C-alpha cells in the first residue's frame, strides 16, 4: 500500500484487557501523552469495572492534528491483551483497521472479519526478555508506533520522564521493551498499516482530565482545604489536590465517611477558609442533612458531585446524568443553592473558580455537577488564561480589629438578602450560628413573621444571583433546522455531531444550560418558541432537564434523544437521532445504546 493512501493524523486506538494489566497507565501515560507531546491533539476515555483485578478494562484514545471534542464508536487499531478484548471489540474495528495481539497466548483469530489486519506479536515473550510480564503493554505501544510510523524517540522521552524516580534500570527496560515491539512489527510488516501519525510542532497545550481541571481551578480560587471520602468518580479530585498539597498550602483530609466530610467542610468555611468536598450521588445522599444546615447557616460551601448510574450503588465506575433533580431539591424544606454543570474541561476549571466566588458572595451552597465521563476523560486543551481569574469574597469581614464598636447582626435583613459575615477571631463579630431557624442575631425563633422574613431574605439572594449569572447563548446558526438543548458532559459529543450533521446538510444549533438552578427560563422559552424543531439530549432515562424546563416555562420539548446504559453518548448516536428527527419521525423519544437506537421499553421481558 503506497504512502499516498495512508490516513494521516486521524486515528482511534483502543487498548483492552483485564483489570490489573496496567491498561490505563500504559494508554494514558505512554501512548496518549506521547502523542500530545508530539504536537498532536488527543482525547482519551476509559471504561473499567469496580474491581481491583479481573473484569474487562479498555481505554480509547483519539489522535488528530485538529482539536478533538469526543471519543468515537469505531476503532482503527485495537491492542488486545486477552481473547475477551477481541470478542468484545472486533465489530467496532473499521475495514482496513487492525488488531495487535499475542499469537502465543490467543492463537489464530478465524472469527475476525475480512478487511481487518491481524498483527500477531509475541508480547509476553518480548516482555519477559526485557524486564518481565509487566512490560507487555510497553511492547504493545512500541508495536503501535511502528505500525503508525511514529517517532519512537518521542516515546522514549516520555518513558524517561514517567519513570524518572524509578531509576535507570526501569527506564532502560521500558525503552528496550518498546523497541522490541517496534522492531518486530517493522521487520515483519514494514509500513503496511494504512494509518500514520506524524509529529508536529508542540502547541504548548496541556493534556488533562475534568477532575484535574476542577482541582486546579480550586487551587486558583484560593481553596485551602478539601474534606472528602473517596467515591468514584469523584476521588481523583482529592487525589489531584493532594499532589499540590505542599506547593499550594492545601490541607487534604480524607475523612472517615461523607457525613464527617460535609461537616468539616462547613466548619472550615465558617472559619473563613475556602474549603470544598467532592463525592458521588450515594455520598451526597449521606451529606444531605448537613447540606441543609449550611443553607440555614448561610455558610459558603462548594461541593463537586460527580454522577454515576444508580439507584443505590448502581454502576460505580460508569457515567450518567441522573442526579439533576436530586441536587436541586436535596434537603428538607426549600433552601436556595446554585447548581453549575460544566460541559468540558476548560469550563470545569473556570466554573470551579466561579463556584467559590459565588458561594462566598451569596453565602450559600454551590454544587458543581459533573460525571464520570467529564471527570475522568482527558483532552488536549490550551493553557488556562489566568488573567481571567478574579477572587471575590463578598461581605466578609476578616479584619482582626473587627467592627470598631458598631453592633454586629449576623443575619441582618437587607434589600439584597446578603448580610455581613464575620469569622471567628474578629473582634465584635461574635454571634450564634446553628441549624435552627433564627432571628437576625442568630437566636432560635419559630414565630410566623420571623419565618417569612428569613425565608424571603434567603431567596432574595437567589434572585440577585440569577441576575448575575451569564445567560445561555445559542451555538451555531440562529435559523438552524433543529435546536439541541442539553447540559453537562453531553456538550463535546454534541459539538462533534454538529460538525458531521452540518457536513450532511442538516443545520443544527445548540443551547447549553450551564446553570440548571436557577434556570434562565426566559431565554430558554424564547429559544424553544423560535426554533423550528427542538431536541433534548440527556444521559438519563426521563429527560430530567426537560422536566425542569416544563416546570419553569410551561413548554414541552417535543423530541428527546436519551441514553442511560452507563456510557456516554457517541457523536454517531446523536447524528443518527438528529438525522431521523430531521426527516420527520413520529417518535418523540429515541433511546440509544451501543451506537444504535434501541427499544423504548420492555427490553428483555419474558413471556
């Protein structure tokens, strides 16, 4: 096959095997990072079971010389470390694609369809010759770079940096293992594979995940403490902050449970220290009573709630968007809270900073609502523009000299609803602060007039906050054939799908709801009324945002594309759904899974 027939700098690579094979480390730290260091754009997302060892793991990495938004369903090159990996993913491999596998371990692959190139490599034998079985992944990555004709020295540089602390023996062993895989492919198949990666000039971008962006955003916001109990998929927020514990002067406290985490976070914020907690839906359920106390105390609080499928423990290591209503209404009675739903990694960084600012300015809890897909996917992005970062602490009085003789009223009823706030140690700032309904001084008070006064005070802040928040804006042509409304991590697959749909002659625009609570219902209503067709896209079963929109506007979004199998949308699923709706289908709700539309109900029913 001649060079002119090669697809250059447009590759989807998958590595798959069982838990414990080191797939995530090899795929992210070696393959994806090396591509990024080579001046290419990379997007990586993984799927793994809630097991230490065993079960099926796989990592998808897309590589291009153009910015990437999302992963794909189809695979160009599969590295299969066991037979299950071939069986599970062979149907996704494109014609002309290939499989790298260990012939000695897996034997001949007669069931693989024609048009797919098979590359049997003695992965285990070569690994044992260069350090042991643990080197199998490194051999496979070396073999990959031979097939795609990528500069092996770039991988060697990554290995040197990755294993710097482990010494020359580990570094040289990995370099030798990668070269063994590279040489084996070159000697046996040469330049046979029809996909090529060519390094370009390093664009100075960074390769990071959504959870890392939240952690770095918290640091830039002045966060000095995180109190959390590990819970997938939020755990890496705490882990990321721990990496900067000394450098940024952050206290990282792993608590005994989620109740303790929430109470410690409230106490630290009360003391004037910007503090956050991070959890998933099950952990937040345990935090709810204390969450209500923070609302009653009018205490700033930032919570990152990383969604995963439920109910109950559900699917601990998968993704979904099922907690929207839960976080909007968690707690007894009605307490104002801001819900922020970033849609990509850059938004996760800047909106985390905003969360800390608004929590203090309006003295209320703020939830950053993310999920496994956004939190644990990695993408090449530009460096964050730190000139845009601004810290705002609101009506905080932290001068030790205090109030200089003036009488302090903690919950003073003001036109804005925002009262002056002191921290312990401020002279003259002593006050009562509990979870009970209270008067202006903080003393328990259960009178009718007082309850009305304090409830109205708290919600005046909420209305003022709503006016400050940026209103949602349409992305794409205003006169498009279809308008998509969505929120959270569906953003990147939607943007990828829009490019393809516009290429097919189907014009689409998109309204991303970053702030589901409070909702800018006037903007949403106007968009729905002016649109030719409106489609709601959500990673849940009932279209939760659609219900919120109907509640606030009285308008129903007629068409819905929904996915709730624990996996994120593939852009191709959105393309299929939008194309069908554009043609005029009578179906109002389209359910997708595994890159195809599935039955709306009764899947698996017997009898």
